[in-house]
């Protein structure tokens, strides 16, 4: 079927983009998506709007968990037929465009979008729903400050009054960003990491907190009343506006944060008119997301690959690691995509790893080693822990699988397709 | 040696702790214990009363709105000024350094009043300073730091030093204050753009602060992991020059 909304110019631009991407792949320069997207946008500046053509069901944005949440939501939405979504975590303009241009034609789209790119992607794609989950510090040498990002989101929602916002009421910065929208579904999704929302983003007053409740004595802003609730006790439960409970114990993605992500995804499903019981069943089929939580072979070891990019993310990951004395591998890089400054290591509660030996690696392994020294955690510094002759802590090689938590570039290297992914 | 533990106050880490600044307090505590010294850490949140009889006060970096909130609360309290008068030492990083001066730029670029504990004022650099910072300490008499200082800087402030302060160091790589100098010191009040965190990467500076607190010089204790990190970082700062 012809897409009536797609202009001829955009069709030609997409063809040119695919060609550029294929050339880039042939030359061994990666998947070619960014190149292809750039070529398409260069030839047809309105390509994103053309390709969206009113079929974007939801955009997902957050500092942490957007790739996992998008995968959960897209899988849940597949109950109604094919869905256009990213197969990788490419979430800037080119990645969004690529998913729309090369996904199933005319299918509803569910897309993750980088926090800073969200305003322009939302304006171009006009989604039905936007999910806003959390905002915290992430690569401060590269990204805008958290409060500035929230102000951009706020302006975006004022300028696009038709979009339904599903937002985490427990994150005061997200609540500030979302509050001006015409239609908001507030979710009590929890907030483990509060260090970046200690002051009111509007007036700078220190926020008062009482459990998950928060308020500002300066401007009277307070945590909104929520219609969806997330509960956690070893496993998660989502509670809908009508009191209906959805047991999330069958989720295969580990940890409190993934159950919280699933709750927010479920609230979006409700807005999209999907069957919520089916949505939970489908979300429970997701075992790994673009390599996150996947078991892979790395050199002489089998590892469960964990990705963490910032203190909030790390704080969540430490909770799902097996208890001491089981050793774990931590790889810290400071390449451009990781953020050049790893001083955030001092914000991560590594003390929780006491009683085991941490294998410290990555180009900032020495920063990690000093951090662990101060935390009272034993560490061995090893440049390549996957080498056959690496001297690893006793018992490491006997483990069937060892947890390996890594920053972005180290993670990407380990999930290289040459590392065979094992079926779990 | 003093009988009572060294009292260390971490000022408003919820407002001024953006760049892993908690590591400075952790380093003081860790290095104190290497020297067999007991240390009590008191963490002050906004709204709490700041004691004026502690030995060492530490504050870090923060976003613009948080920096203004912290400066206002500290000016209203007056405790830091009283503590300095009584001989306490202060280590302030980045936004904390700026708010110790006479004025600094707020989120809109207007001058906000600081504490005036350092004779400096801050306005904006033409371009944000981000990257490894290495600096050679000067006037070794003021601190017992004799080795190169290493850190990471991430700030948009140009800090101008008045006659009442001495720069802490001379920049060999990076931006620092913006005029070739880095940081400022007067008496026992130190401001610097070095984070990373500062005391983790420069244990001699931590030993200076602890030595002041107990009234006696501490001979440096070298830890291999820290030494290796320093070597690597100073090497990378030179390379990126
Ligand atoms: Zn307020």
C-alpha cells in the first residue's frame, strides 16, 4: 500500500539513505544507520514528519532505562500487529528516522528518543503518547544540566498540547517537566536516586521529602496524585487506576527498575487501548534488550552483560548482582560515548560489593581501583580479564556465568556479534 | 596529637556534590585512618544548623540554581565565616570555590553575592573549560603540597584573584582560573577547580588539611593504587596539552 503521507522527495531520500548505509556497511563502518539517516535528512528535511505520518503511538524518554522500556512497550504492543521500533539503542534523530523508514510500513511506531533530542523529534513525529520516566545526571561534560533539560521538555509540552503524557510522579524533575501538559497520566514509578532532585527546579528551594512524597515550600509545588502505582517486594506489581493488580513476577528482565519500567509501559498500553493482561504476558517474553542482561561468551569466560552509564543506573545494578563472595567484573571506560569524566564513580555505593573481589578493568580501571580501595572492597586490576592467561581471583573460572557490568563503549565491544549470544 | 577526633563537615552535598565531590570527604576519612587519626564526618543538609567549631569544611560543585541556594543559606548562617575566624580550614571545589568569593554568575548570568571568604570574583569564561587539569603548586609554604596537582575541570567560570589571596598553583595543562593560575588560598581557606575528586587524586592536599587540624605536619603516606592513578592522569594531561 502506498503511504499517502510520504512525499516523493522523502521516498527518494530514503532510497538514497539506504544506499549510503549499504555502502557504509560494505566498507565495514558499522550498521550505516547514522550515515543513512543523515543522507535522508539532507535530501528531505521533513523526512521525519513524512515518515511518521500520524502513526507514532508512543515516544519513550528518560536518562535511564529507555531502551529496555521501549522494548517492553513495543513487545506488549505487538499484540495488535507489527510495530516499528529500533532494533538497537540508536535514539537520536537518525536512529528514529531509520526505524520509521525501514520498519514495517504503516505499522504503529514505538520509539525511544534521547532526552536532548526529544523536543524536536516529538514536534516532527506528533506521537499519541510520550512516556517520561526519569531525569538524572549523566555525562555532565556532554549533556545539558538536568534542570535545563526539564525546562526544554516543559516548553515542548506547552507547544504540543495534543500529546498524552505518561510521567513518573516520584521524580520531581520529571513532574516539573510534565505538569503543563493538557493530559497527564501520573505513575508512582518510584525513584531510587534522589541526589539530582534535591532542589525545586522552579524556585531552587530544597524539596521536603517524606517517603516517596515530595513538596516544595517555596512555590507550593508537590507530588501529583497518581493513577497508576508500582509496588515492589522481591517482585513487582502494577496497580491500575481502577485498582486492578498486574503481577509482574513473570518478567525475565531482572530487578526493581525493570518492573518499574514495565509498570510505566503498561500505563501507556492502557492509553493505546491494548489488552493489559496480554501486554504483561508479552513483556514477560523479553529476556535481553540489545545485549543488556544477555549471557555472552567473552574470551575464556561466560558473562552476564550489564550496562550502566551513571550513578542512578549503577545503584540499581548492584542490587541484582549475586551476593558476596561471588566475584564480579566491572569495566570503566571514559571514551566520548561514556563521558570523559568518571568522577561519578564516587557517587556509586560500591560499598555494597564488600566481601568479594572485584575484577577492575577498562581504560579507567585505576580510578575504579582507588574508588574500591576507599570503599573497602578488594579489587584486582586486570587490563584484559577475558584473556586465557589472565590471573583471576580464585573460583572465578569455576563460575558458570559471571556478572560483568560495563560502561557504554566497553559494553558495545563485548556484545559484538562475534561474541555468540547464548540462548538462555 | 589531639585527643578528640578531627571534625569534618560536608556542606550541602545534596546541593554541591555534582561531580563525585563526596570523594573528598571519603578521602579525608580514609587518609586520616592511614595516619591513625580518628575523624568524625558531619553531613549538613540545607535547613540544618552548621556548627562553627569543626576543623575542616568541605564543599563541592553544583548546578547554577543549587549554587545560589547554597550561597544564600551559607550567608544567612554565618557559621563558615565564624569557623574560619576560629582557625578552621575550608576546601571548596568549583561552584563551592566560586561562592567563597565576592560574587559569581547565577543561571541568568547576573552577579550573585558570595561569602567573601576569598578575595576573588567570578564571571564567565568565553568557552566552558572541560578536561584534565594539571597545575604546579606555588608558595609551598602555604600548603605542604610539593607535587603536581591533578584533577578534572568542568566549569564556565573565570575567577579573578584580588590582592588578598594567592593562587594555589600555576596551570601546566588546562584552564583553571582562566589567567594561567589555578585556585586560590588565603590562610586556611582553599578554593580550586580541581575535581576528580581533588583529595583522592592529591593526597598531599588532604594531609595538609589534616595536619592543620591536629597542629602538626603529617609525613605523606603513599598508596600504590593512588600513585598509579596520579601517574596515569598527569601523563594523560601532558599528552592532551
Ligand atoms: Zn519550588
